[in-house]
C-alpha cells in the first residue's frame, strides 16, 4: 500500500522533475544532431516538420482539415491547424499544464493525445519539446472552448509565465498555433527558411493525405507569396503530377483497401518510356529503402500481369515468364501505407519491416489490379504487350552482350582521359567535381586539392536518357566517362561498394543553363545510379553570387536576402567604403577564386541532393527536353529549386 507523500516529498519530487526537464532540454541543445540529425539548413527545416507532423497526426485522427505554414520576417515560422487544439488542462504527474509539459518534457508525446494517435508519422509529439529546446523563442496559442490560451518560452525552452487565457473566440474556432524563432547559436550555418524546401514536402504531404488543405505563405518580402496544396484525388493526383509531361498509357489506376487497421493505397500509370519510378510511403514517411509494402505490391504486379499475359495469349507456352523489371518498364507508381505501429529498418531507417504488410499489400493490389485489367481490356492489352516487348528486348540485349562481351564499351580505358583524378584512393575522403564546360573545368583542375579532389569536365549534350534504353545510354561519351570514373558499373553489374568517391559534386553556374544541366545529371544519376542518390553521395556546389569587402574583411554571399543582411551588419565606420562584387559564371573565375569560393572545404557551401530533388528533376526532365521554349524556361526556373538569382 502506498501512502500519501508528505508535503516535503512532494516539493522534492517537483524539484526533481524540474531538474530533469531542464537537463532534458539542455541535452537537446548540447547534442542537437542526436535529435534532428544535423544543424545545417536541413536540420533547420526539420524543426518545421516536427511541428507540422503534430498537425498531420491531428488530421490523420480525423479532426483537422487545414494547415497553414507561414514564413514571417526575422526567420520566424508559424504553423496553424484547425484541429481540436492541444488539451489545456493540468497534467497530474508533472504538476504543470499539459501544454507546458508537451513543450518542455522530452518524450512527453503520445501520453497526451487521449490515448495517443492510431497512426502517426512522427515521433508521437516528441518533436515539440525538441523544437522548443532549439528555439530562441517559441509561442503556442490554442483555440478551444471559446478561449484563446497562450504560453511563451525563451532561450531554449524556458517558460515565460504559465499557460494563460488571453482572450476569447467563437465557439466554432478551434486549433493550435505554434510560432518559433530558431536559435542562431545552434543553427550557425543558416537560419533562413527556403520556400522550395518547404513547398516540396508540404505538397507531398498534401498528395499523401487526400482532402487535406495545406497552405504556405511567405511574408518576408512586400509581395507576399502564397500557395495552397489540396488534392481530393490524393496519390492519384500525385502520379498525374509526376507524369504530366509524359506520353501516358490510359488513366491513372487507383486501388485501395485495408485490413487490421492497415490501409494500403496504390496509384499507377504506364507511359511509353523505359524507366520506372516507384515511390513508397508509410505514415507519410518516404520509405526510400522500400520494404514489405513495396515488396507485396511488386510481387502482385508481376504475378497478375503474367497471369493476364498467359490467359490472353500475349505470352505463349514456350515464352519465358515476364520478370519484375519487364513489368515495371515505363511505370510510375506511388504506394502509401498507413500503419498503427510501423517498424522502420535499414541503413537509413526508411525500410518498412512489418512482415504482415507484404501479404495484405499483395492481396489488396492483386484484387484491384486484376479487376482493372478485366474491366479495361483495351488499356490492359497495350500495357501487357509493352511488358512482353520489354522482355523480348531484355533477352535480345542479353544474347548480344554474351557474344560481344569482350568488346564491352566500358573496357575503353581511354575514357579515363578526361578525368583528372586525385591522389588518394580512399573513397571516404575523395570527391569528384562534375563540371560543365572546358574553361570551368580548367580552373577547377588548377584550383582543386589534388590529394582528395578529382575533376571531370563534361562536354556536349548529355543524352536524353528517357528516350533511350540502357544499351544506348552506354554509348554516350559523357555517360561512359562518368561510369568509368565512379567505378560502380551500371545496371545489373552496379556495385555501390566500388564507388570511388563519396562525394559526387555537380558544379554548374547559378543560372538557367546551369539548372538545366543539373536537372539532366540528376535524372541520369537517379535512373542509372540510384543507390548513389539514395546513399546521399550526390551534392550540388553552391557558388556564391556576391563578394562583399570592407576593411580587411571579405564575405561571400549566396543570395540577395543574405546580401541585405550582410550589408546591414557592416560597422558604421565602413559604411561608405565597402564594395559588392557580383560573381560571373564559374568559367570566368580564376582557379584561386574558384577554389576559395566554391571548392575548398572551408569556404564552400554544398547542398546534398535528396531523393525528392531527384524525383523533381525526373518529373521536370521531359519538358526540359522538349523544343517548346517558353514553358520550358518557366518550368526550369520554377523547379530548379536551389538555383538562386537566375539571370532570366
Ligand atoms: C502528442 C501531443 C503533442 N495534441 C492533442 C490534441 C490535439 C492536438 C495535439 C495538435 C502544430 C502546430 C500548429 C487530442 C499531441 C497533442 O493531444 S497537437 N493538436 N496540433 C499541433 O501540435 N499542431 C487532442 C485529443 C483531444 N483533444 C485534443
């Protein structure tokens, strides 16, 4: 039997929990990487995702239809949802309000969601306290029961007063608003939020949660920018979006079903190309490494198409069965799984491990897809005949390879000729700069660190890989030199462990042409060297746009926003004597300049290319290749993402 604690015991317990709270948030500040991975720009944006995840959970629970993300002047982000509003009562255990507990106790999530959420993408609310710990200040407002509740935290999560009612609202208004200012002493690299990064993920979240309306507003400049992402068709519209510039076969096929609280949705469409783009998600998280949901659907796709091909005589008795690669040629597919208890495995924890999902996904897909083929015989015939053609081409290519093995295109050692290699043979410290044009290539060769930095200049037009099968792509000079340089091989022979450089750095000008070339390269990497992108080995160099000089100081500046900030921070005594130089293209920099601004490890800014970037490039690719100049230019400018200050 436990007896009531004495007053002194209660006070001691309170102090203990108080100390634990401070230690908890202090631990986050000491080792932010442990909680958000990195304190780079990526970590900065991670803060937004942690907060947005809580709104998404509320949407998945069925109580929130609108989420608004606003970038305010001064590096402030505010997120607002129209959910039930965080509970405003007291938390018996901590002796504080539930809201203060959510924002100050690490691992406080989950316990407050009225038993927790059935499906959650994030860490069940642990994120709110992490964001608070890493913020200079944070404010929360809750609209609930006709009241507006408010609390503010400062300097890494310390409450400034208790949760308080600061006003009243209409009883129909409910929801949560969280506004925060990331701590610049933690995010030393940058505290500037990037529209494109936020847009990319918010749009994806809107596709993955049909009906949910997500708005993004940028109030940093006078002409306020706003966009709303809202897709009643969900992932069906996602496939339409990814395929909008392709020659598609039939409409997007959409299948859905559930078992034991596990929901599976699949959307797919074939096009006349040769590549396949399959993206799978679990609880809105991109499962880059796939997993049981993806395995189940792929298995079913191969099985059903083979069955249909035999039954209709497209495949004869003597013919070999179609392989997975055959049935995925020209396929774009999104698989979304919602699971109450997902197990994430793999190197990057992006592989779904729950074994029961494989059969559920496979059954749901089989039923729906078989029925689709029966009900749409014309489209079905085109699709299955295309798969059979892929199989024939594969078998023909295999025979050709076997006879001409000796004369393999990749044996040509002379392709190494273009490569200026580095001295080190340790891939983990080696970098290769892929540079467009001979003049930039020349500067890069002279300005590099010859121990660890290799340079491969590219000339000429990189092959339109969409229109070509692998065998033709292998004949392209530029591609051959890259394959040889990377050392991984390609296609069936691909071996990531043989990669000779752990940083592949695309170095192009910060203009439209540079963006074009980068899109081509990203598409190429994504289609033929996918594990290189997935493994995070690909980077884009970010050459600075300006150089500001005052007194003995030189500051390199990436964009116009930062230029204004740098100028504002110049001490008064230099105010009339500073200079701003605008850099021209890479080709016009001398080797020293190129080294000091873009290549040297101390000064350069690299952007790691994500799978999402490559997806975007892939979707942009076909339009990029068309001859229609105007929409093409618009599209490049819109989608080049990290290209700043385009000279359009
Ligand atoms: C795990 C914790 C963090 N929470 C709730 C309820 C609603 C709710 C939240 C939220 C971010 C920015 C605007 C549940 C969940 C706490 O418990 S968090 N809405 N929105 C949010 O954080 N948005 C809730 C059950 C009954 N009533 C309310």
